[in-house]
C-alpha cells in the first residue's frame, strides 16, 4: 500500500473522530459538577440519636443545593450541612458539642467579632474575616456551639439561620 493511501486513510479516520468529538461537545448538556445530597434523611437520622437538637432547614430556597452532610458521635458529636446558593456561594452549618472558642478555631479561625444580631429571639455573634469574604454567625448554648459560616452575603446567612428547625 503506497504511503499516500495510508495518509489519506488516517486523515479520513481522524476527520471522523474529530467530527464525532465536536458533535458531542455541541449537543451535550452542561452538567453541574457539584454532587447534590439529600440532607433531610441525614438530619432525621441524626435527630434520632438525640445527642442534641440537630438543626436543618425544612427546605432550601430555589436554586440552593446541599452538597455535603455529616453527623458523627465519635469524639465530639458534630452535625455538618454544606450548601451552595443559587449564586454558588457557600453556606456551612456546624453544630458541635464543644465550646465556642474551639469551634471557631476549627471552622472559622480567621474571623473577628464585627457585631451581633438577633434571629428568632436568639442572640448571634457576627464575625468576619479581614478580607470581607467570609462571614460567620455564632451562637453558643452550654456545651453546644452553632456556627453558620460562608461566602454568601450576610443577609442570606441570616435567612438561612432563620430557616433552621430542630
């Protein structure tokens, strides 16, 4: 077989492969690479444990999605719910049987107090990092510390706290 015929055959096969790849790129749906988790079932299971009143929203606002959920009783009991807003900003809920100082060191170490707010009759400390990119709302009750932290705007974090139910 002459070299010219081989090159033409390779060119035809290459054109077919490139055509197929191009077609797939044009017709595929843009898939969100973030995995969504069912936090409600995990919250119910954690509530059954009874270590503390596990908080979670009854439902998330439109476009928000839960991306991580954990509950552990090994060591210090800890409930975590991670959420992305419709603008892909992060909101994290941490409930841990630990004092506020240790909880802050673990989940929001680079923040300082910038004020306070009252949500559903409860006083929450408002903290922020020096860059203004992270806000944390903290409430401590006895041995239980509750933090809602993230890159979402403060009013969205407050709204999230307001939606939490045991």
